[in-house]
């Protein structure tokens, strides 16, 4: 009913065309009738009709097609403006036919597209504001490792105050510390530390990488997060917990010892109870040994000596570690010499190999690889196929006394970090493709 009502008050293009054709035919018929009434021969009548009808037909066609052509050209220009992301062009809808409907539809479509574009722009502006204000560095890379997007934090952490967009990642990271540069090019999520400078503190970072497609283009999202403040806060909480544990353990050990000494004093003066004295002293000695062993685990972490660096041949060093804790060597050992404290670095490797075994890795999948770093230092990789680490464990793995194992002391990785830091190196944790972990020890070059 609405369609019929809408068409009742206007002429369609077909109706207008038929009307003009009818008028032309009437003019031709009138001309032919007039010529016949005057007695002209038939061929003269035909020529007269054509001579009079042709101008009328040309005028009719021009009157019909000229506004149609102008309207179609205007719509064409408007659609081209859409193609150029200009949605502001509007057409005057002064016709009441199919072309008028086309113009109204074009205007409505332009309004809808402009509104949608404004909404998208507002969302992009809000998203850009959130990303620029984020405390972690955010990079968006294309397939050629060129930076598509970088927020303010990324410029501060990686490229200083310079612009990063459009630059190659190799160029951007040229001035970064070696651990950070390697982590940014790694294919897996990575936790690493940057050794402290003369007037700086050691910094810990986490790199998270994700791949996705945007407008059929493969992109990589790289998030660089400085987690040193969070680790410091968590360390304070852990130390509080350690103090509570030590207090509890001291009370549990000293109270029985005090009671046993009181009993020993009581029986020492009685001849009939003298046989119990040895028994009481043995029980007190056992509690003292337990307490001493408990405190030794904490003291070992606190009294780490300064490393005594010396030239170390890699083949002999790795053979020595392999005799203590078996592993497979991935590739030949470097022919040159390292510069480190062999006893302390051996302790690092033993701790890492032990962690790999306790993570459930098959023995044949525990590998050690040694390579030269670009600055002529050494990179020692310990690889396993264990259960790996989830995000929470990776964030806390370097904290003293934190352990995801029921019987773990939480001193293994922190002790490794301390030893490497004392050497001027660092430790990096990375998920291994296919499962497991890769722990990398960075040892600086010798003097």
C-alpha cells in the first residue's frame, strides 16, 4: 500500500518517455493529416511529417535525457568522493521519480557512512590515547620487521625520544643493551635482566609477543614491560614471609632444645637417671643440626663471594659439569676460552640442569649449547622439554624464595642471577618452541 501511494503522486521515467513519444506521434500524425487535407502526394506527406517530427523528437529526447545525465553524473562524482573517504558531498533531491529515489538513497548512504566513520575515528582516538598512556612499551611490526606503531613508553625504553614508526627494528635497537636486543628479536615470550651500570640498578624486563592479521596483513605485537618495581614490591613481601618462617622455625627448634637442656640439668645430679643424659643430649644435638641446616640454606644466598675470574677452556669445563650432572651437548664447544669463575658458573649450570630434570624433561632432551656473543662474550643455553612456566611463574621465577615446586627452596634461579650479575652478565628465561624452556646465561668478555 505504501509503494502504491508513493507512486501515485509522481511520474516515472518510463511514463515521461511514453508521454514524449506520444506527443511526437501526435505531431507527426497532425502534420500528415494536414498535408493530406491539402491534397499533397503521399511521399510529400511523409517528408513533411519527418521534417516536422524530427526537431520535435530531438527536443523531446534532449529534454528527457539532459536532467537524467546530469543526475547520474552527480551521483557518479559523489560515489568517487566516497572512494576518496570524503563523505560530505550531498545532492539536491528535486525530482519525484526513480532518479530522485536514487539521489535520496545516495544522501542517506553518505550520512550513514559519515556517522560510521566518525564513530570509528572516536574509537581509534580513544584506543590511541590508551596505548600512548600505557606504562609498558608497545610495538607493532610488519613482516619486514619495520615499526608500524610505537607508543611513548616504547620510545623511552628503546629509541629515546626519536620517532620509531617506519624504521627497521635492527636500527631501532642498535643502542639497546644486548639482553634487550636479543629478547626483542626472540620468537617466544622472554624474561631477562639488564646488568647494572656504575650508577644504575639492575633492571628486569618481560617481552610478550603475539601475531595477528589486520587488513589481510600479518603483524606482530611486541610488549616490553619493565617489571623491576613490581619485583621489588614482591621481594619485600617475600622477605616478610621469610622472616616469619625463620621465626617459626627458630621457635620450633629452640623451645625443644631449651626443654631438653632443662631435663638434662635435672637428671645430671641423679645417679639413677644418668643413663637418660646421653639420650637427651642426642635429641638436643639433632635439633641443633636441623636448625643449622635450615639457616645454612638462607646464609648461602647472602654470603656469595666475589667471583675469581680466570681463563677457562670450554671443552674441559663442560666435561667437568657433565660428570656431575649428565646432559647432551648441542654442537661443539667453542675452541676459545671464557673468562669467569669456574666454580661459580659450574654451580649455575648444575642448578639449571637440576631444574630442567625436576620440570619433567626427558634426560635426552636436556641440552647445553655455548656460543659467542657479538661483543666476544659467551652465551650458555640450557634447553629442556619439561612442563615450562606459565605467565605467573615466569613473572616471579627470579624472586628469592619463590618456588612453584612443593619442596623447592626458591633459591636456585635467584642464586644463578646473583652469580651472573657479579660477573657482569645476566640471565634470560624464554619459552622453548614446542614446549619446555630455554635459560640463557650471558657472560661478558674477559679483560
